[in-house]
C-alpha cells in the first residue's frame, strides 16, 4: 500500500473537536484521521477529497512528471 503525506486544514474549533473525539475512542488524532480517510466514501465520518488544481487531479503534469503539490495522488488535501 502506498503512503503519501496528507494536509488537512483545520480551524481551532475543528482541532479541538478532533482532540475530544480522538480521546473519546482512545486514539491519537493521527490514527483517528487515518481511520476516517480509509473509511467508506459514503460514510458520514469520511473526509471529502479536494481535487488538485495544479494537475487537474491526474497526479501527473504533462503525462510525464509527478505533480509536486499533491505528490501524484490527485488530491491536494482533505476537508472535514
């Protein structure tokens, strides 16, 4: 399984909510986010993916070079 860095933009309130929710389940924020990202797309707990505009969500620039903004996955970040 490939791994890639993930950027999530949070407000202070969202960060606090994630801390509380992670503590409720006995998880870290990172493990909670991993669970949500890997959950079913139709799940209400899943994050929504935001398409990378640099490469038009293809992951490649000019069908040759890997996009440096999204690191070749086609999504620039996730939103809660």
